[in-house]
């Protein structure tokens, strides 16, 4: 992904493939494009309001038609115990679409994602690796690849 426009294009291809109950984990350095991808997905689905990083609030909810989204950001976690203390297990097990930035900060206590997206620095911009970790995630990633999505 060379730039923000490429990240938004990926978001537009990915957004219509998201289904209730899907957990999407986003990893990468600060400023790598995680929140831009979330913003692009929500915009592609018709959300016109403000989309911000939930770094301080930890979670931002969004409702688009009959879809419920939870956008998490665990950047400020210092230990796995903070995941437990936050009480988000119920939200991740819901029928909402959960988009999680910095999942590694919650450690092994966080359930496996359906789809993991990693932003990796490259000579020109960054590479994006997308992997499925469940049957639902596999359907999403296969459909994305058939639409010309990332590897």
C-alpha cells in the first residue's frame, strides 16, 4: 500500500464483505493505516459521522443500518489484565462486527480473530498482509482476493 488512497481503496473492497459477528484485528506501527482502514470501511458502508481513534475511550460504537460495529484500540494497555478489567469479552462475543487495533496488547486473553490484517513497513509505503483464522474469516478473505484485495 503506497499511501492513504490505497488503504481507502482496500477498505472499500473489504467493507461489503463484513458480516455480523466477525472479529477483524489490525496490527502495525503507529501511523501505519489501521484507523484509516476502519474509517474507510465505515465510510464505504455509508457512515457519514466522525470516525476517530478510540485510543483514550478504548471503544467507539457505530451503527450503520442494522449493522453494529465496535472499534477497539488497546494501544494504551500495559498488561493483559487490563483486557480482563475492561470487560469487553461480551462485546467481542456479540453479533457486532469488531474491529480491534493493537490486539497484541491484550495478549493471549483475546479470542482469535476471524481476519487478521497486518500493516508492515516497506520501502515504498507499507505492505498489508491479510490472513483468515476461522471459516467465516476464510470466506471474507477469499471474497476479498477475488475482488483484487491484498495478500
